[in-house]
């Protein structure tokens, strides 16, 4: 359920984007979640998919043959709203980065966050971007959010970026990373075919939810 989220985050396109991003994640991996407004929807979708009572979690436990020994999913985040959403889900391990709390966004940033991230390895980073351009790359409206996202990306083997189609072909204030670091772009069906082709030409897999 997406009850309790803001109208923008609970909108159908946001739910579809978040659900598709969650479907790309694999059990028993380490996932970083950071970024803008869509992080709340991503956290909710990840929690639903990997809750200990879900079929995905049950299958993972059966394959592992040792129920309860390791988390179904480990999530590293600098967003306290994400942590609060996921810590309630049995079977998930939640790690927060530490750092200075920004009251407007409830995210953690600064040197302390970087110290923790230097000591972890992420299988996947899921980044909720404020804007993405095939040429300029991924950007955020806030420089502290951009820094947190960049730290996550630096520790990740794979990068999934989630963004509304309305926020493509443009840029926000602070650069997060170049397009070459993006493995998968998850957006809604409003993406223009020409834009999808430009991303594909740069080696980015585009998923329109």
C-alpha cells in the first residue's frame, strides 16, 4: 500500500516507477537508496517486495536453506524516511550512513556519511534523480543530496536511476554523475522515443513503467 505518502509520491506513475525499480533488485544483495522525492515511493515498493512474508523472501529463504541467518535484503540509506519505512519490515537489514541531518529533507550528509560509505560495498545503488539528461547526466536540486547520491554511486557495482519522464532532457542545480555511470533508467511511459534512443545510444537500459 502507498497510503500515507504525499500525493505526488503516491501518484500512479510514481508507484509504477518505484515498483519497476524494486523488481530489478535481487534477494540477499546490498542496495543503496538515495536521492529526491521518489525515494519514498521506492522505499515503500522495496519494503512490499522484500518483506519477510512475501513470496520473494520465502523463495530466498528456501534457496538459502537457513532461514533467518542473513537478511532478505540489506539497505544502506542516508534518508531517515527511507530507514523508517524499511526498518518495520521483517527480514530487511537497514543501515544509515550517519552525518548531519538536513531538516528540510530528513537526509544525512557530510564527512561522517562518507566515512561509513567508504567501508561498504553496494551491489546496486537506486538513485531518485531530480533531472536526467542524456548528455549532461544525473542532477539534483540540492547540492547535499547530490553529494550523498554521488557517494552511493561510487560504492556501487550497478546504478539504477528513477525519474519522472517530465524531468528528462533537463538539469537541476547540482551534478550527481555522468550518464556513463547509469546502468538502468526507470521512468514512466511518457518518455519520448527520441529521448529513449539517446539514452540507449549511451549504453543505458531504459525501462518505461
